[in-house]
C-alpha cells in the first residue's frame, strides 16, 4: 500500500494554534517572579500616581486655609455706593434704601461674580450703615475721656438667622419708616450691652447736639451665632465695641459701638448726618476652590475692581458703585508660599522618580539575565528580535498593566480632592517603563547570537567604543548642567534643571565611580595574594570584576541615598528653624508678661511663678520698647530699640543656658565709673552709638551708658535691635516679664497662677509657639511628601541592593559549592561572600553620602526654607534666614544601613547555600 503524501494547507487556511500559548506558559512556569514584578509595578504606580494628587490636595487645602484664615476685611468683596443723592425725590431716596431694592441689587452683584468666585449665602450680607458714626448724647453711657460714645447704625439683612435673642426681642420697623421718622428700634450684642451698660428698654439718642437726632429704643440683646464669620467680623464694632481715639495731642479715648436696626428701618437714617451708605458684602466660598482656580480668580477680581465687571455693576446698580477687596492680596500670599515650597518638593519628586525608573529597569535586567540561556537558544534557532521582543512585551504587559491600574485606583482612593489626569499619566508612564524594561534589555543583549556560558564580569565585558562615547557625552552634559546651575543660581521656581540636581550629580558620580571602582581593588588584591589563605584574595579579586557593580545599580543606590539625605536635611533644617523661632518668640521655655511686655507685673508674681511645678528658674526683666537713642546731630532716624533691664548674673546665666547671645555677667556690672551703666547691645545699636558714653532718656529713668559687649540676639526680646543694662541701677525699677525655664513646665499651672495674680497677664509656652509655626496645610503637606520620599528612597535603595545581589547570586552559589569541594569551610565561605559584598556596599554608601552632600551644597544658595519652616512670611517671622545645611545623621544613617544590609544579605545567602549542598549545585552538564 503506497503512503500518500500529506497535503499542504492552502493559502486561505488558518495556521494551527500553538499547543501552549507563550504568555500562559511563562506565567505558569514562574508565578512567583510574575507576582513579585507585579507588586513592584503596583507600588511604583501607586507612588507615581499619589504624588501629583497629594500635591494637588495639600495645595487646595492650603488655598482654602489661606482664604479662610485671612481677616474678613481682606477676603470679603464689598460693593458700596455713596447713597442716595439730594437731587431725586424723597420717595425715590427712601425706596433705594429699602430691603427690597437692596435684595434686587444683591442678586445683580452675585450674577457679576462668575467663575470660581462664588458667594457663601450664609455669611454674605447687604444693608445700609451710617458712613459717619453718630455720637450718643445720653450721659449715662460711659465716657472714658469725657468723649461720648460714637454709634454706627446698621440695618443689615439676616439678623434673625445669625443671632440668638438673649433678652427681649428683635427690632421691628413699625409702619412705613421714612426720612422723617424720629424713633426706631434696635438691638445690641451681649458684649456691647455689657461694656456700655445697655439693657432692654434703654433709649439712646444719637446725633449732633445742635443738629438732627434720632431716638433709638433697644428692644433686645442678641448673641451672635458665629462671631468669627464674615457676617459679624467684617465690621469690627458690629459684634463688640472697641476703643477709638480722637486726633490731636494728647488723644482722647472714646467707645465705638453698633446699633442693629431692622432692615426696613434704613430710610430713617436719611434724617441724620450719618451719611447712610448701602453695601453688599460677598464672602468667598472656599469649599470648591482649588489651586488651579487661582489665575482665573485673580482675573475675575481684577475685572471687578477695575475692569469690565465694575462697568457692569455701575450700569446695573449705580454709576458710582465701587468694589473693594484684598482677596487678590490673599491669593498673592498663597502664590508666594507655593512658589517657595514647590521647588523643594520637586527635588524629592525628581529624585524618587528617577530611582524608581532605575529600579524597574534593574528588575527587567535581572529577568533578562536569568533567562539569558533561554533567549540565546531562541536566537540561535532562528528567533527574530522582533518576535522575541513582542512575546516578552506581551508577557510583561499581562502583569504590569493590571498592576499599574490597581496602583492608580489605590492612589485615587487614598488621596481625594485632586485631579486625576496627572495621576493617570504617571501610572501609564510606570506601566510603559515596566513593560519595556525586559524586552529592551533582552533585545539589546541579544542583537547577535551569544556563545553559551560566557562570562559577563567587568574583566571581560569591557565597554565598547559606542558605550564609552555615550557615557562621556552624558558625563559632559551633566557636568555642564551642574556648572550652569551653580553659576546662575537656583532661584527660578519653574526650573526643572534645579529639581534634577540630585539626578545630575548622581549620574556624574555613577559614571565616574563605576570606571574607577575596580582599580583600587585590583591594587589591593596583589599584596593579598601573598598572604596565607585564599579568602582575602578571592574576595578582592571577585569584587573588582563583579557584574553586580554596574552603572545602573550604582546609580539607583546613589540616587536613593542622595534623595533620602537631602530630604532628611530639609526636615532637620525645618525642625531647627522652628525650634529657633519658638525660642526667639518666648525667650525661654515659658514667658509670663504684662500687656505688650510694657505693663509692670503685679507684686509677688515672681514668687508665684516659681511655685509652679516644673519651673527650674525665673528671670525677671523690665522691657521698654521704642526706646529713643540720642541723634548726635545725625539726619537719619534712629533705629527702633528695645531696652532690657535685668539682674546681670541671672540674665547672663539664662543666655548661656539657652545658647542665645551668651555674654559674661561682668559686661553689665559697674566699671571704673560707677555712675555709668555698662550695656550689651546689638550690632545696630553699637554702630549707632559708637564708642564713648551716651545719655539715654527712658521711661525707666535717665542714665549714662557705654557699650561693653555686642551680641546678635538676646533672650528677652525678639527684635534685632536692643540694649541690655543692669536693672537694679535704674531709677524706676518695674519688671514687666518673667522668663521661665524648666524641663516640663506646667502650662495650665502657669495660667492658673497668672489668673490668681490678676491683671491682664499673658502666658506663652515655647512648645505652643513652635506649634504655631506649622498652621498651613502647604507646610504640613510638603513635610509629609518629604517624609514619604525618605521612606520611598530607603525602600528603593533596599530593592536596588537586593536586585544587584540577586543578579549574581546563582554564580556566587556555584562558586561557593566548587570551593567547598576544594576544602573551603562553611565559615570561610561566609567570610568570602561577606568580604565580596562589602566593597560595593561601601562604594555605594560613600558615594551616596557624597552625592547628597554635593546636592545640598549646590542647591543651598537658592533654597529658602523660611516659608516651609514658619507660617509667617519673611521679614515677619522671628528667623529671617533659614539656610539649607547638610545634616550628618541624614547622610550617615542611610549609608550605614546599606552597608549593614549588604552584609546581612551576604550572610543569609552563604547560610542558604550551605544548606543545599555541593552535589546539587554541581550537576553534570551544568555550564554555569
């Protein structure tokens, strides 16, 4: 029987499917490797996606906090008109002040806002008030300097919704109130009633003595529901009375208060000389405000203040309408703080982002190295680079894409109130790098078929000319960029070259160190070869040619250590600045003082404070601000100086203990002339007075002074210009502040003692002052990002070290098995692996510390940590210069951890290799 040849498939028939698909087979073959790679991609995608969302979140919270925390006189937008003129009819003038007309105009004001500028209905208000406060003619009202109280009559909407009636009832507008109405009803707040002695049923006559007057009957006393809200706080006298002063010398003090009329009673103000003025106040809504709205919000405000928006208001409300607000200034403060913080945060982003990319690429390199024999076999049997690369891409994408998507989802859930676009782009970039790492490394390494079993250490795998040229090009570009950055400074907030400084310095160090690293080890191996025993020589020789010390692993370690060191130095500098500012603000661990540090303390204050638990020492000082220095014929104004009078020994001991302007006590003791007071002065005061003796006229007395010592700071005052003298030699000795030291000062005990002493005493604690410098979400958010950057840098450093050691682990294990067959003991094997791993770890640790130190030195001139450290702006904060300095602990600890971790990994590997045995490692036919 003749066998018929098998027929070949036709051109239109399908190709048979493979029995086992590539991707499924690979995933089933190495599920642990795929899972580990997926976890790495997930964590990296999570960090990449969470970073832009975290920045958006803390910037949004910072903007809302800045607007909300600003005084309402700055943040509220107020529209005003001069009031009805005298040209129209009386009915028209009265109608323009009635609540209906004002409500219609309020709707037009809201329509003119638009965009991100939205109003808070509960805090916005409108109404009529007297532009000129009217004196109260009743003699039963308090008159501090025989000046009658001045009342502002306010007819504002929403009084019932914004207050609770404590006594009586709310005012009403009985009948049709006109300009001829001579009596109206009003309410006052509880604080106004208590201060001025007003009760329900009181009658107050306001107006000029020889002019028209208005009778106001108080029908109720109300308690504001939200005294700090815009409704009550925009007008400072609306919720509580205050003191005013008349012009002239000496000024006379009088009370200023508000009488709350019914909204429909506003026309009665036309019959007074108070110049009634309609107003519409818009409290900005911040719940939906984001940092991305700032440019458009600033444009809207500019249009309303002096642009098309103002023209529309003039056309719809009144041709003399005017818009006033300082909300644009509040936005400017936010932008200034964000511009100061963003470059510092960008350094962490560039550093951690770069090390994450390098670590993911190292993972791909590890997979390519482990599958080198498999890929070489495929190439030798005709596999194309495109086919191999495509299969590896599909194999990697099956793991990387879902992992990156899951990381993105976790980032979105973990960080809310932020945009999603940048997070999606960051996660997609991570997925792209993860998918491309293995195919690219495999394709580049197998451009030509490779001989099986070749060595790839630094001795034989010498870089070719193209690689040398590429490395030199990168080196020249990095050095040029660092040089340009050093010359032109780092003050540009939007300069990415500044943010990439750690990457540039680490790239330079990696390219240089990876070439110079083998030389000293080979030199050290020569004398080691003459020593007894082969362990020392073998470890040095292998460390000098190990493939674990490549440019990529070294770059990852340098970047991670440099970023962690830079972040730690930033946080350490911020912490030091806050501690310094808190010390300057209080002058000790606690401070008890009279009003303005100028009012004398009650008798027995020092004794009462000493009895508080936790108090170690108490130093009494007398402070006099605005001391006038002798002009000595100069045309320039003398500097504002604070006079400090204290006991020489106690004050010198305090300054020495606080390390704040330390001076010898003899500098304040009498000298050759007992009539002359020796003083410690600031540099500015010393330069103004010069040498010799000078006569000073102060509230504490007249005395002659000479400068005995010059110091930059002194504990008692935060001002930079001061003069310290012996308080016992003043004519009028009256201590006004107590500087308290102690490890655990009881703040509540101090406040209780201050209340028992009576008077208006202020207690300030150093710890509370320090906490007050961190009230901005921008600061807290930036600190959290840097803390996360330090943690992520440490984690990626561990991963980079583990990946570099795992890449050469099989070869080291095989070598250890072979050496055991030659008589190497277990202890010697552990020593060999430990000594082999130590030089690369030391190189990475020293290089990382060096790169971190160089990065700090490079960026320090342009990095101002004032706004990151302190809530106040520069010039207002007690510490004006917060420079970035290298923190030894932040540089040394991560570097030391790398060395210890490398030694621990080498020990674990030696222990594991000892358990497996030499026979299993040295199988017949194994070409490793």
